[in-house]
């Protein structure tokens, strides 16, 4: 079950990071930084709740 959760989380993070790259290319730097920060939070927060 943990592999399924980690896989889904990884797919969501990669998709969001791709969106941040698209925002960066469209000269929306603030939005890209915000999405990158959310990607970082998505990568870290599950270790405090789900994988505890």
C-alpha cells in the first residue's frame, strides 16, 4: 500500500513541477516560485502524517 501512495504522490509532484516550469517559461516567476514551494510541501508533509 505504501508503494501505491508513494507512486501517486510522485506523479502529482512531477506534474506540479512541470506546471511550475511552464509558468516560469511564460514569465510568471512569482507563480512558479509558489508552485515550487507547494511541490516541496507535498514532498515533505506526508512524512509527518501518513508515514509516521
